[in-house]
């Protein structure tokens, strides 16, 4: 028993990711943790999307199933599992079966390199960002296959439109990513890095998040990536391919029950994946806000309290809403449920105050908070903007974002190499 | 990769052939990984499997495939096929066994895993082979302009 504790604690203070250390057991543990965390995040996203959209539209959203609709995602999951699995009669069986599989595999494999902390990634490839872009472009294939295998007009048109849109915006995404990767090479040895952990460490070494670097170039590159990532994941306002009123749900029209939930799972995972890319490249990954401006031990200590305070605040909101519940005997179970949920959140908050835990959880907490902020912005876009027509969408991708991306790339390269250019021009 | 390649040429349904080609290309990417070239593997996945195969699938799906699936398959030129395949196979074996003296600087030997592959490719591409790089990008530009000219409606 003592050896097991010693083995675990000796591992937790290592300075390499499990993949780099070659330790298969910890790699599997991390994979399980990331998979579980991702599933919980997708379920929470389902609930959050319906509630936040409802509140933006001045209505309440799901309130019946659990207290304030908290168990609604579980009800949805049970419904999807119990639905009849329909396969169209003329559909190509093998391709119909493979399409959701490919989309889900592509969306989940991306998380192998996502850096939750300097050693908290499953592995750290030195082509990390290239791997993420490549594997997420494999989901386009799954969508094309899904549309074709359904053997009907609406899914085929929806799939072709959707994949044309995804391929067009991948170009703008790639240009924005390259201009951020170029900023990692502004160090003493002049070599940049493509590894995700290396990019965040470059931001730490240069003392500035890349979104603020060479103002406004970092900001414009971030903006291009933000627009392109919303278009890449087929989310509003770029969701013509799967909107209900347009193409009767597009490429996943003929999928029902569990197969549809696989597409849905893959869509939310892809959203979280591209948000992780944006957070790593521009928003400083796991670094806390103001890493250099407010540096020093007292500020580090103050920021250490923020995870615990966040969970205690959420618990306080739960208790406040418990008191506002209607005092009717039919609501007794819901009131007790909400109070229990508040107690659980409060306990998590108290655990996060313990110094041994909070030091290790810091990086993961800041990364998750930034990605959660992106998720809120996704839902905000959905509730605010009207849908783009398909030709307006393609025009935006090719005629606006692509030239902007090229311009940002050239300007970033020029400004980054300015000392060298100066030297060459004036002291030949 | 072999299975993928064999499935490409034996399937009747062109979409199944395209999927088998995707499998073969992904296997090619893993072969690049085994040769200590992760950058080339990543770029292979992005460009080939994620870009070019999507274009293949677009064209296959927009063309009426049922008529071509009902046509009778024929291979009446199998003699010429066997001669060509044997000649190509002999060429590959000759280069593999005696190839070290053909290429300059013994370039046929495997690189070590020391320098990161991205840096190595970048230094070679923008240093020694800069001219070839510029000519290749000019070729791509000509292809793009040709596609636009052929597909436009009017000026």
C-alpha cells in the first residue's frame, strides 16, 4: 500500500507527459480521464446550450426533468438509445455504418495532444498542431460518406455543401495557425515549434499571450481563426447545411437514435477541440491571466484561490435557487436534488482550497475556463446572428478571410523579422 | 497498405474504391512515421486524405455511378499488363539493392531521428532546393488559373 502511494506521488511530480515518458499505464489512465471529461463536457454543453439560448430568448428552457432541467441531457440520452434504428432500404450498408464512426473517431483522436498543463497532455508530439489540423480534416470524409450513403437528395446536397464549407474554411484556419506558429520563433535560437506544449511555453517565455503580440496582428489572426472555427464545425451562423428549415437536417437526416447521437457527440467534441487550438495558440493555454504584469509569489497565491472560489460561487447560486423553488409538495424531490447538487459543488470547492490539490489543478482549471468561455461564445453566436446563405458563406471564406489571412501572415513575418531586415538593409 | 491497394482495384463500387484509397494513404502516412518523418506524415494526412480524397469523393458522387457499375468488367490486355508490372518490379528491386551509388551523397539511406524533421525539411526546401520549390509553386498557380478559366461563366 505504501509503495502504491509512493509510486503515484512520485509520478505526479514528474516533468514529462506520459507519452514522452513511455509509461503505458499512465497513458491509459490519462486517456480514460480525458474521455470521461470530454463526455461530461458534451453532456453539460447540451444542457447549457438549451438553457443559455432560452435565457437569451427571454424564456426558461427545460425546467421539468430535474431541478432547472439539470437531468434533461440524461433523458435525451435515454430517448436516443431507445429509438428505433432505421436504415434506408437502398442505402449502402457498410458506408452508412462507417460514416458516424469516422466522424467520432476523428473528433476524439484530436484530444491526444491537447495540453491541459505543461505535463498534463496524453502525449506531446513535436508536430502537435499539424496532427490536430490533419485529423480534424478527416471528419469531412465522414460527412461526405454519411450524405452519400443515405441515398436521398437532401442528405447528399447537405453533405456536399457542408464539406465544401469545411474545406474552404480549413484554408483560412491554416493561415491563421501558421501566423501564430511563426510568433513562436521569436526566441534566441530563432527556431519555432509545432508542438502544442512548446507553443504555450513560447508564450510564457515571451511574456505575452499571442493575441496581444504585434498589436493588432495577433488580434486579427485570432479573429480569423475564431470565424473559421465556427464555420468549420458547421455551427450557427454557418449552419445552412444542417438547419431544420433549409435542408431538413442535412447530412444526418436519415440517421436516427444512437447513430445520430454519435454525430451530435462528434460535433460538440470538434467544437471543444478547435476551441482548445484557439486557446493554446492565442490565449496562453494553461497560463493564468497576467503572468508577467502581476508576477511574484503573492499574486500567484491570490490566483491559486480562484478555482475554489468559482466552485463555491456556483454552490451559492445553487443554494439561492433552492430557496426560490416553489413550496409545493410536488417540488420536494427537485428541491432536495438541487440542494444536494449545491452541496457537491461546495465540497469540490472546499477540496480545491487544499494547497496540495490546488497547485496541481491550476493549469487544468485555467485551460478549462478559457475553453468554457469559448463554448459560451459559440452559444452566444447561435442566439444572436442570422444564418448565412450558402453563397454568402463561400464568398466570406474565399474572398474575405483568405486575403485577410495572407495579409496577416505577411505582416507578421515582416514585423517579426524586422531587426534582421533592418540589419540587412542598413548595414549590408 | 497492400490490402488497401488491392481493394482499390477490385471493388465494383467506386465509392468503396475511394475509401480503400483513403486507407492506403493513411497507411502511407504511418510508413512515413516509421521512417522518422513526422512532418511529412502530418502533411500527407492533411493534404491527401483530407483534401484530395474529398475532391475525389465529390466527383464520384456527382457522376452517375449506377450505369458504370452495371457495365461488364473486362481485362483483355493482361499480357501487356504482366509485362509492364514485371518491368516496374524489376526496376524497383534494382534500385533498392544497388541504389546507393546512383543517388548523390548516399541519399537512399535512412536519416537518423536526431534533427527534428520539420526543421530539416524547411532547411532543405528553402535552401538547397529553393529553385525547385519556386517552380512547383508556379505549376500550382498555373493549375489554379487553368481551373478558374475553364470553369468560369464569363469575364
